């Protein structure tokens, strides 16, 4: 049964069969969001983190909620998501955090000033996480997919045929039945054979459908590439329908860095306070494809700097 509400992480759906997700915009949107999180959950590599702290859950809280609060409860460090509030400080930031965790029976108002009760770590400088970005692109792609679906369905209709009476209807239906059964006799009612006569008219439908389908595929490709780009992954979308050169491939390389660099820096600064508070030695770095992107970018920058230095040496008087 289709759902009218986007499921959240607390509504587990193990074992529930989805009959046709392409009929449910919200379910399709949610499927793309969770699929993308399966990629970004391993965006960062942690070292020195206590083994009982699940990195995937911590990243889920950070990326979906925008922040996580670490506090020691019953001898272990836990990451919590709660409500921020209290009297704002000089920079209008929250000074308290309310935690309500039934499993641990932890219900408290925590002082954020000077990390008195625990440590608050943000996902990024704006404290928003990736939910807004992920929902925006997942929603647009879901719309595109549904449009593509109907384009594929409509592509089965080469033309629209109108008729004036039941005799014409029977002739038209018999014709399509013969085509479906692989039996083309070439014998038709005279009025049916006279295309665009007063009794029977046909209007081409396939060309418009194919053009629309092509446009929808391009739109989907564009939005998906934009989504990956915002998350720091290289994904070039070619709308020119022709080959692109190496320079064009690297045009948006610099635009991939700001958000991911900010997320990394927010974690480095946050876990520095974490180490001071709990006496640990946690380190954070980029992982997976994001690490390769940083490595390639660094090598490219070093090569460019070496070329500049070489050219400068050539211009020095000996």
C-alpha cells in the first residue's frame, strides 16, 4: 500500500513489500535519500574512536540532524540528538541542550557553555546537515522518474485514432488485435483505410513522446549530477550531446570542495574538544571517493605550482 508520508528512521520497514514505488512520489523520494546516505555514511574515516560508538549512527545524526551531542552516561560515551535552546550567548548560539533518551533513561538539560556536561559537534558551519540538499534533489529526480515512466508507457502509442461510429471502432480494434497477434492481412474497412477522412482520423503521437522522454532523461541526468557535485563528487553532465574535452571535465573541480571541506573542518574542531573532554585521541579524515578527489586535487595543484616555479627559473638572469 502506498504511503502518504515520507518514512523516517524510526519507522522500520523490514519485510514490507512495495508493489509499485513509481506510483508513490513520497516513497520514491525517500528511497533516493536513504540510498544517498548509504554513500555519504562512509564519507569520513575515524581513528581512535571507542569501538562501542557506531560511526554509521553518529554520521546519521550529524548528516540528518546537523549536530550531535556527546555525553558520558553509565560509564560510556553516547552521541545524542536533542533540542537546542536556553538563553543565547553573545553570538546568539544556544547554551543548553535537552536530551530525552528512553533506552538509557537519560532525561536532562545540559549546559553547552565551556563543554561543561558534554561536547556538541556540528556537521557544518550552518548546523543544518544534508537533509535539505538531499530532499531537494531526491524530490526533483523522483518527479523526473515518474515522468520518464509515463513517457515510456506513452511510447507504446504510435498515434491517437478517433472514430465517428461503432463500425469504425470495431475495424480499428480488429486492426490492433491483428497487429498484436502477428496477423496482418492488409484488409481493412474502406473508411478506416482512408486516413484523416471525415469518419476516421489519426494524429501522430510517438514523435512528441520520444522528444519529451529524451528531455526528461537529460533533466534527470542534470539533477543527479548537481546532487553529487554538491556532495563533493565529480559528475559531469553533458547537455551538448557531443564529446567534451579534459578542460571541460575539470571546470567544476573547485566547486566540489567548499561544503565537504567545511564538514571535515567542523568534525576536526569538534573532535578536538571531544579529545580534551574525554581523554581520547580521535582523528578524522576524508575516506573513499572523497579522499581520492582530494588526492587528485592536491597532485594537480602541486604540478601547477611546479610549472610556475620552473617558468620563473627560466626567466631569471644567470
